[in-house]
C-alpha cells in the first residue's frame, strides 16, 4: 500500500492561516477577510493544523531563574504561590518599587467585584498602592487590619486604605483609633466601640489581605516609626528572640506571638484571625527581611509571598542551613 502523500495546497493554506493567527496575531475574522474564506473555514484549518502537529508552542522567559526560585520557595514552605522580582543592586528603594509593582499585579489578578481587601500599613504596602493601575473600576471595600499611627504616610493605614480604594474605584472603611492603647482595658474599650468593631468584623471576613513583613533589627526598621523605643530596648527585643513584626504584632522565630507586653495593647486583629481569608499576600524586600520572613513562614500566616531575588536566596540559604543542622 502506497504511503499517503499530504495535500500540498491544503498544507500551504493551513500554514498561511497559522502564521497569520499565531505569528501576526490576526483574529479569525480578519484572516477570513484577507484570504476570502469563511470564518468557519479558518476555524477548521486552525483545528487541522493543531491535529497535524503543525503548531508547536514554546513559552520561554528571560527570567526563568526567578520562576525557578519561586518554585523552590513554594516547595520548601506551606505557601501556595510566590513571586520573585530582580534585585536592583545598591538601590533598595528601586527594588522595593519593583516588588510593589509585582504585588500590585498579583492583587489585581486576585480580587473580584464585591471583595473586601484588608491591609496593614508599611513601606511595602505603600509601594503596592502607588503601583496599582487597574484597567477598570473594581467594586471592592478596603479596610485596615490595625489602628493607625500619625506622622508618616506609610504608617497611617487609613491613608493607605483610602488611596487604595480610590485607585481601584472602591470604598474605604476606616479605623478611627490609635494602634497602641495605654492599657489592655483601653484596648478592649476601643475595639468594642461600634465604629471600630464594624470595620474589624469586616476585616475578619476579608477575601484578600495584603500585609507587610516587618523587621525589628535595631537599625533600619520601620517598626520603630510605629513605636519609638530606646536603642537598648531594640537590642533587648532581638535578644529575647523577637524576629518579626506582622500586623503590628511582634513574632518570635518560631512564628508565635512574642510574650511582649505591647502585643496585649494593640488595637489590631490577631494574625490568627486571617485564617478564613481566601488569600493572604505578604510583601517584603531586602536581605534584612530574611529573619522576619522565616518567622512569618513558620507561623503559616501567608498564602503568597512577593519578594526580591537576593532576599529569596537568603531565605532559602538559611532554610538549607537549618535543615542540615537539624
């Protein structure tokens, strides 16, 4: 039996249609008009080309190394997803902005009309807000996870919630209470006020949370913009095993809340209250965040994490070292 010879004219026509569609990006209706074919004929030719193996899609990225790092981080932790951006050597502010843009895109891909977004303050969350640029208005409600601290734009979570809502086309609901109460009784009183309780109840039911991961190292930590304390007290915190600030709470290396008196006076949700949230996105940039990230990961507080290349390499390296020590 002789081997069947492919129909040259048909193959040529299929090839032409495939090039116009997949290479030049023409719609099927545009191809039909150019080649004087019906749209259904163009559709059949594309289907035939796929069936005959004439379409081979090879998706590559110049940043494959970053995708590999994302997979390694997810594989080594309880995270469901990660996004890693390049680190701009010697320019931490530019690196933070890149991380902010990546997190802004992740947020836009995650939220839906009708969602409640709960946020913390912080430089990283501020960078996300600055880089939000939706293509349409999204009907969301934005609420704070903590009380506010006046003084700097990134410590005022109400300011950030208002900005985020404006950029997305949504509605903000604000907490008119300070972050730190003077006593536990005052904290309980502030949290029980109708206006505060309403917002915190909404935050507990948030669909998406956007949270920074803070450092408590004596130098360079924005936590001390929230809570100015003497240098000796800062060193004491590190010495007693405090590794991170998360939702304004001080967290130990094991991921548990530190036994620190100030934690009991916070007008803020407890990190455990995000358990029912559909997606909790963490943002961090800079190698000084390595220890805080490890602590927050140990606490299983996050679903996704956005960070830069140098930081994720440092996190993975410390995880490998601790595994070998164990």
